[in-house]
C-alpha cells in the first residue's frame, strides 16, 4: 500500500508482489516487481542490511528508493507502515 498526497500512484497487482524480508542478523532481502512488456517481472533486488536506530527509527533499503531512514509503526505481527520525515505525507505499508 502506498500513501502519497503528491501523486495518485497506486501499486499494481504486480507491484504488490514486491517484498522486503528481514532477518534476525540485521540482513534483509528485497525484491521489486513491475509490469514490463505486458508481463510482471522482477525489476530490482538487493541483499543489504537493516538497522534499528532507536525509538521507532529504522534504516533499510526500499526497492527503487535505495537506503531510507524513517519511522516504523508496527500495526501487528504481519503489518507495519514506514514514513520518512523528509517526504511529507509519504507512507508505505508492508504486509506479509
């Protein structure tokens, strides 16, 4: 889910196959899917690190945006939202 008052962009069914998998050793794996030539294709993937910065602040890679630092709000065991204070109104919701 993507909330951004600056654009009406919505995630397609293909985009929603994208994911970030976090591991206990502070590593993460991301994959970003997008429509290309009428097919849903893997456009970008990354193996990187995630960092807990204290409070509700984390830093991790978001496919297409690169390393981002922002606020994480855990809504339940399988869903959290990420906001970046440098992009007012921007919110990405991640869900298992």
